[in-house]
C-alpha cells in the first residue's frame, strides 16, 4: 500500500514537473516575442518622429502639394496610434493586424511623397531634406531587421504552442496564437530608395 502511494506521488510529481517545464518554456517564448515587438516599436517611434520634420522641410518647396503632405501626416498619426495600441498588448492579433494596416497606409503615403520629391530638384538638393531622407532610410532598414527578429520569435512561439504535447498545456492556460508582422504590399517590402544625384 505504501509503495503504491509512493508510486502515485512520484507519477504526480513527474507530471506536474512536466507541465511546469512546458508552461515555463511557453512563457519564455511569449516574452521573447513581446521583447522583439518592443524593438520594432522603438524603431517605428523613431520613424514617426522623423516624418513631421520631413513634411515641414518639404512644405517650403511643395506649396501646391498640400493634399499629399496632409495625407502623410494623417497616415503617420494613424500608424502612431496603432503602434501605441500594439505596444500595449503585442500578443493581441487584432492590434498587430491594425498596425500592419496602418503601416501599409503610411508606406503608400510616403511612397507618393518620395515620388513628388523627385519632381522638385531644389528640394532634393536641400541639405536638411537629404539628411532627413538618409535618416529615414536608415530607420527603415532597422525596422526591417527588427520585424524579421519579431517574426522569428513569433514563429518559434507559435510552433511551440502547436506541438504535441505543448498544445494541451497552451490550450489549458490560454496561450493565444501570435500574429506575424507582415507587410502586405510588395512596394512596402523594400526600404525607400533615395537618390540625390
């Protein structure tokens, strides 16, 4: 009787240890995914801070392009709002989807602005504009690297929560699927190309 009780206690202890190990691994992977999103957020905020300066510099030269400049600022504000919501809860698929949509809109508006800048040689020659465009290009590259790291962390987390037997523990403790940060439009997949020659 005592041996049977000891065997049951050992089996329960092993089972609890097994569940704790899987749970802790899922927590670690989820926290890595959240940290990776925080790195994207830092770069996005840097970009959001650069955009108003870029628009202000362009305003002096592009007096007849007010609609485009306002569209850029509006898209920037929406993307900033979506980024803030996603940063508050990077595990929320809806928040990440909203951010991706806002980023796609901002990318389209920025693409139109860059196309218009090409039509203004004196604006292209402006030293402040050149510096802002260079900083923006550098920031876009950082965003791309941070997004890649985030997507890798999301993939590791999602894979772990779907594998057997981890899936049982993930469902038991309500580990939700994380959303990849994927830019939908092909034009947005590339950093802006800036030429001042």
